[in-house]
């Protein structure tokens, strides 16, 4: 998942954050003299950046200064030519890219290697038996936030199955309520939607595409079927708040505000990291609910799509950088960020709000269909010129216009995707 406007989104409700900071180095000039800083490149801004600073502050006094370098959408530039200003640690928001940068990366210290071999992460972070990254932050990308008062008003409950969700949407629409705020201005929101449908309907196809050397989703019948399922929701008249026009210009924060601020929609697909902003914009703090993406049919496991930020060490890595990675990898290091909300730590299920506790528990529950973000693993095929654009065009063709248009729209989407694949 590209961080494009997720990062911009998290500026909402917060003032400008410092762009460079020193952590754990009070009196550094006296104690450390001109000792070189350990530079950490991050894609975070504003609220997330301040939360990360609180994590660094919680590490206490270090023997070296720490400099945080917010690169935003340009995080990939951290792997450029080696210079005195090149970062020593990169918080990579697209772990699927680790494989593309193996020549640029130092292996993780032996005492941290097992952290990169944890469930789900090993395929991304371990190559030829060597660990090149460790998880710092996990993202649950199958969460749907909603207003319980609206459900109660119409007499409906969160869906257990995909068919239940379609019925729920029809009930809301019949009551004059727009079911869904869709941030189509952010292509990764559209890919998250499709990934959940595909993972729920055909885990083997999802798995095969995520591990293929040359993935060809346009050639997979199950991928076409997932598009048709998704089309049944997006095409239903009255489903999208503001119609296709508003959805196309609506970014992630706007969709949150549509539901909880302006209250012009009942629900929004939004990852766990949306939690602080959901609470910031909610007109009624007590009217916040959350359910996770439902199963596509009886007896099937609910899909859980996962993302996250991982720590990697560009070559050559110094002892201070390795020391800082060890400190940040300690389980208690992220407590300050967990306290502010919108943070899930890999494998941890305690210390969160009730909503995030549910998400954290689902990430470790046996029987769930758990897979990493597919668009991340597809490389250029899953980015803004690939699947993002294909799904945006798909939405334009069908949004709120009825299911009769879905078959032709699916065929057009597969044809567009095929051009990118070759």
C-alpha cells in the first residue's frame, strides 16, 4: 500500500509537526560532542510523526543523537547513493519492496532475526535464510468503522456474510441513508476493498498471485469473480455517499468525515490507523462502531488483509544504528504510540482500545484467512499506474449505476490490467 494520502490524512486535526528531531540526547553537545547522529527515514507526518517522537523519547538517554527524516511519499529515495546524509534506518511502509532492495540492505543482527521470521512476515523479510527487516508497526486493513445509531435506527446489525452486507446496504438505502463513504481519491482504498473480496472468495488465488514471479491476475477466473462481487456493491444505486463524483475526489480523511462528522454515510472501510481521527471527527464519541470484513459464504474464513511498516538497515550499518533498531524492537518501546491510538504491534493483543483489541486478536486467531497486502506484493502492477487506475476506471463505469453494467465493466478492467501485465 502506498502511503500517498494516508500520510496527508493524518495531518487532519493536528498542527504542523517538526520535520527534524533529536531524541534521547539532552546535553548531547556536552556529552557526545560531534558524534554522528543515527538518521531514521520515515514516511509519517504530523500526528504519526509526533507519536513516533514520543516512542524515541521513551527510550531514555542514548549514547548517540537520533535524527528523524520525514520523507513522506519519497521514502524510496532513502536507498539512493551512499552519502553522509543517507539514512541509517528506514521505516519502510511497503515491506513487499524489501526483496527489490536486498543489495542495498544489511542483514538484521542475529538476536533480531527471529522477529522477521514471524507469521506472515517471513516471506517478505527473509531471503535465502537471511533476515533483512523486522516489523515495527502492523496495519489491519479489513476494518469497517460505522455509526451504531444508524444501524439501530434501521434495525440492522453488522454483517456476518458478504450477502448480509449487500442486504444491509439495501436496507439503509431504502431508509434514505447512504451506506458507504468511499475514498476513491486514494487508489489504495480501492485495492484494499478488492483484496478483501478476493481473499475472502478465493484464498488460493490470492496466495498464488502474491507469490508469483510474474503475476497475471487478468488470467485468473477467481480474480474476475472477485471483481464481479465487488461490482455488485459499488454499482447498487444509492450506495455511495455523494455518488461517484464525490467518491473520486474524496480522500481518506474526507470519507471519515462523511461518516462521523457530517454523518452523510453510515460506514467506511478504514484501517486501524484511522482510530485517532475517527475519534477526532466523531460528532458523538459514543456513536462509534467497528466490524471486520465478513466472510463471502457460509463455512469460509473471514479475510484479514495486513500491512505495516518494517525497519531495515541500508548498507553499511553501524553499531549505533543496530543498537537503535534493537531498542525500537523491544515490546515496550511502542507503548507511548499505543497510548495515543491507531497503532498495532505485531503479535501483541493487550494495551489497546476495545476496538483495536478486537483487531489485534483477529491478527493472531487461528482459522482466519490472513495474508499480506496484495497490491504491495504485486510491485508496479499494484501501484498507481496499475491496479489503482484499473479500479478507478471500474468504479467510474459502474458506481451507483446498477448491476447490468458490471459484466462489461469487469471485461474492460481485465483488458486494462492485461496491458499493464505485459
